[in-house]
């Protein structure tokens, strides 16, 4: 691994690694936590998961036409109504390349990574804590999937650091989400400079600089609105939130009937 790529070989994998692979011709990346034994715990939208009435296991495939993993019988295991899935490494990668997410990088290295979702300045917790969080959330869930505020990268970042953002109104911990928001924002903010800088290269440089700084400002290693939350407290809060939402739905249904 280096400045240009985080690509790695399977032999280099260690339990507790935050790994990812690219989907749809590098359009986006899917993240998870390698827990050892060729298994990965990751977070996906529930509507992409297939349920099976004849088994307690659930396929992690996103299409009903995909076969159940022939190698590991527990591949695709998840709890009902949860997007946290246990998959084998092969099913997680889906023939894609393997990359390791970097932790504790310097600000200068972070800024050289033009693509979000590859590294953070935050430090990783010990391996035992990382695996404990991943396996605990496999049993208790990680809430509702949201592409901007609670996605697969957010899940892996929490497992590695235990950090959550206190303000839920903004973008989540995900570097990918920050990149999606930061790119058009940088273009808008840099547009006035086009009147002052006649050279297109100069405008592009300013835009790139603003984009990188917007990514850096939203990194969990830099943000001031993050707090350390134990996985047990997180799961408890998610249960309370789910029960409240369920009661609100029941109340609304009752009022509608009346």
C-alpha cells in the first residue's frame, strides 16, 4: 500500500482490518470488517438482502438469482430486520480487488488522497475491541441504512474507532459521502475565482484545494462533534429508537382507522 493505492493481497489480511472493494466499475466502494476465518462483517441496505423461509441464514446477495455460498454455510447470516451481514471474503469481494482502509494517517497524506473513503486521521482501537463491536452489531443491528449518514463505511469506521457524530443533521462519518457533497460544494465556492483567475488551470487548482479541505474538515479524526460510544450503549439506543418508531406507526394507524 502507498500514496496511490491501498490495494493489498489476501495473505496480508489481519483480523480487525477495515477492508473495502469497489463496485460498478469503481463508482463506489463497499466496506466491512475482516473478523478472521475468511469472514467479513458488513452493513447493507435491508432491501438488498434476500430472506429464506427454510433457513435461519440469509443470503448476502443483492439479487434473488444469486446462489447461496457453496463454501461457507453461514455466509449471509444476519438477524431479522438488520442490514449487518456476515459474509465470506469471496462473496464480499464479488471478484473485486481487496483494499485496506488506513487509520492514523497524517494530514498531508490525507490531503493527497483525492478520493474519499480510503483513509482517516483517526486512530484505530485495538483489534479485540474492533472485532467485539462488529460481532455485537451483527447480533443487534446498526440502525437504518442511509447512504449519506449511516452507510457501510460509517459502520466500519465505528467498529474501528467507537466514534459517533453527535449532530445527526449533517453528513455522517463516511469519506465517500463527504466526497459526494464536497465536490459540487467546492465547484460552487470556487466559481467566483473564475472571474479573478483567467487561467483554467488556476481555477481547477483552487477547486481541488477546496474539495480536499472540505473532505479534511469532515474527517472523524478532525471533527469536534464526535463522541466515544460503547457498542452496548449504541445497541440499546437503537432498540429504544426502533420501539418508539414502532409505537408512533401504531398510533398513526389507529388514528387513521378512527
